[in-house]
C-alpha cells in the first residue's frame, strides 16, 4: 500500500499525538471486532502488520494472517505465536490463549503510538519475556504530562496478566478515551474472504505439542 507500515509512520514522527493515535486505534479495533465476531484471533498484531492506504487518507489494512486461528470454545489453544515485544504473558507461559491475547497486543500498540517505543522493549529477547510475564511497564516516562490519564487508563485495562480481565474490542471502542472525540474514521480494509476464514485451522492438542517442541528454543 502507498502509505507503508504504521511502524514507519510512527518512527517518522517519533510518536503520535492522542487524536491521531485514536484515529488509528478505532480502525484497528473495528477490524478486530469483525474478526472476533467470526471467532478468529489474529495472534500477530503489531504496527508492522498494519498498513496505511496512503498518507492523506490513512485508511488502515491489517495483514499477515499466517498464524491466525479459529477459536473453539471447547478446545484450549496453546502455542508460540507472535512477535516478542507484542506477545501476551499466556503465550510465554504456555497457557490457553483467546480473544484477550489480541487485546494485549492492542495495549502494546497504543503504548507504542503514544511513546514511540513498545512497553516491554529490551535488547535481549529473554529480558523482554521477563518484563512481559511480570507486566513490568512504565506509564510515567514523560514529565510534561503529555499523555492524558484516560489514555493511560485505556492501556492499563489491556495490559493485564489475566486475559479474561482485559477489555474486549467492543469495550475498547466504548472506553472514554476513544469516545471522547469523534474524528471521521474510515472503515478499515479487511481482506479476508469466507473461504479464508473457513480455511483457518483449529489447533489440536497434538499439533500444539509438536509446535511447542519444535519452537521452545525460541524462548531461551
């Protein structure tokens, strides 16, 4: 897409102001509602997987559904998915994942937009995992009170260790921070046909076990 990756857009500006961050987050969350209503978890949400149509329109498109899964309420999904700085504690701890796993990533993306860095950034991957499992992040990096208390509250309600206590995508859209202004939000571009949705695999316990055995060294 002409506008490039959201990550490059953020890096160019160093960080986004709250109105612009909300402009993008509303689109991302609208797309996430669409996916979750169809029992799909993306599992690799990050600024690099969000493209802008162009720098003027700024309509977003979420890409890279390669590890997305269809959620089955009768089956626990476990496994190694995602990018280190944006993965949730349950992935590192090899615990069941779900819709809340995507919402943890939303919290990380929101933080990244507002501060220009991911909340758990470290040079070494193992240090990133340690901070994530401890939910060790800082919302008071700025001394000039640039970030509002409602923005910080939004992030706090997503970066919670228990995925069941995180806001849902719909609850995010209803949060006072996102509803405090009403910029004209374009509909996100979701290129996922029904055939692709139907083709997303449901992970069996055996395939999860094999994936874990093949990839456990990545967490070392």
